[in-house]
């Protein structure tokens, strides 16, 4: 059985959207993003 790392993000800034999430989405077999928490909603 393959183990997966489960992570969550606090904040969803530009670096998360541009670098971290695209990297992690290519590794869904080993990494699971459970949640992204942001204290305020942004409409960028």
C-alpha cells in the first residue's frame, strides 16, 4: 500500500497558487492537499 502525505495550507497567497499547488497536483499519488484555509476571501 502506498502511503500519502496529507497536508493543509494556512493562507493561499501568490506563491501557493503559482508554485506549491501546481507542484503538488502533479504528485497526487503521494501527496493529498486536504484543505486550504484563508482568513478572508479574495477575488483576484
